[in-house]
């Protein structure tokens, strides 16, 4: 199986299966000299790990990250960083009854047809368990980005119940204070009651996550096949169960007029333009504008439910299936830190790509004192703290 890597200069390769002995990642391209410890990774992994509330799967995994290479005395060496996360709470027997039956909505059928075999224990490689490795890689990416670039996300919709507070009234402190990563305490309480009903019914429900990146300099991305929004969309779409991605206004832009959609500019005090709106989501022509980058992604309802569903087995015979085991009734909840991680990885990759081609990020293209063509450079370790 190929295609287990993403990124160019900041490149992430993940490995492992849901019920194997361990999962992990190898991150290549991290500049040397950045401060990095296992505790940096653990903070993000703890936000994603299962069993944190009654609204997620009750599989109990510590998700304890071990850095095996690429770090010496608390600093990155510039060599590949390998991270290992052991699986400690597998219950493979829960899946014995579906060894020869395809679960509707899962990748069982497509995997079997493509590879001629499948790991039925929790979905194997297709399990959302793999996303823990992305979160570890995202924590490394944050060190590359440095303190000036912030990436954060929030759950903004469960089922058809959307957060109804305006964006400027969100309480970001609430995101880590409730089990839904919701920036509004009252909405989180409402969602809790709904999730209790969904869970007790043995059903599932979808969700929408909003990811923002602030402090991103002007100039990341390329006009054609290296568009920043293209790579963000690809990264977010690669997350398990994601079925739609929007940048900025997204599909809602189709209902706007040209006058309404245009992000007007006025001169700023430093000579740079100030945007009066951000319908573009911080990206124009595939290149960052310096505004906040905004993306949203939709997560489908978890396919593992207790309601009997019609399906076929490996021989093509009709049958019914009830999925047992421990599953997230709303996989979109734990997708919030995963969305942050994927955004951070894309931005870290584009930051390094921009510096490789153009020098210092957001630097003037010419310097009156040195003449045209002299672009200030940046040290290899100057990307983070």
C-alpha cells in the first residue's frame, strides 16, 4: 500500500493499524535547533485521545508518544523525527463476527476489492486511530511555525444543530473546557443532551468543524498547482469520515454578488492594504493574504451503529449486520484537534517552501539600500522557538 505520506519539505509518513502493536509517524524536513519534547506532543494528543467523555468511544488509550529519533537534548537535529504510540486497549474479538461481512459506510468492500484482503479488526489502516499520528506530526509543525502563527479549531455544528453565536462572540477558552470543543457553554450543554439520545439509541450523528490560522504571513502558496487552499483542502479531506471542505465562504459564495463577495482594501498605516472583509478565507489566487485563514469541514455520521443494516458478505450473499464494539457516536468531536494538526502541517510545509524559493517570509522583494534582487535570507533554525 502506497500513499502514506504527505507534504513536500515538511513531509509526514504515518504507519500502523488500529489493532496492531503500535502506530506512529516519521516527520522529515524539520529544521534543526527547534525546542521539542515529548510533552509538546502529548498536550495535543491528550485532546484527541479516546475515552475523555461519555460522548466518545470508550476505548482507553493513553496515546503516550515516544520520540525515537531526530531530537537531542531537547532540540531537533534536522534528521527525521520518528514518533511511536503503542496500542494498549485493543479488543479484536469485538470484530470477529464481521470478518467476512462488509459494513455499510465503511471501507471494508473497497479495501477488499483493491488489495484482496483487509484487516477487519477495527478497520485496520482505515481506522480513525491513525489520526493520532497526524496530531503528533501537527505538534511538531507548530514548532516550525513558531509562536507568531496560531492554529485553532472548534466544533460549530452537530447534526442540524449549528452554533448560533456570532464569530466575534465566541469564547475560545470554552473550547478546552467542554467535551465538544465548542466555544459556547450553553450550546455545549444542548449538544450533550442530544448526544445522550443518539448514544442510547445506538445511532450516530455528523458534525462540522471550523479551523482558523492567524498570523500567517503574506505569500505562502503558489498560483497554480501548489495553491495553499488546494493543499489545505486536500489535507482536511484526507481525515477519516470527512465528506466536504470549504475555504472562506465556500459554497455560500455562490449565492453572493460580486459586490458582496469582494474583499475591499483600504490603505493601512504601514503602507500595506487593510482588508474590510474576509470572504476569501485568507487566500487569494492560491496565496495567503495575511488575513486569518478559515476552513470548514463536514464529518459524516459514524458508520458503526447498532441498528441492523442490509449488506453482503465476501461471497456476495445478502445478509444483515449490527456493528458491535466501542465507537464514537460522533467522530466529528475528536476531529477538531486532527483538523488543527493538518492545517499546521500544511502551513509548516508551505512556510519552508516559500523560504526555499523566496527567502525570508513576508520580506520586501527589493531593498532600496542594497538594490534589486537582494532578498533577506533566514537561518535554517529561524522558523520556530
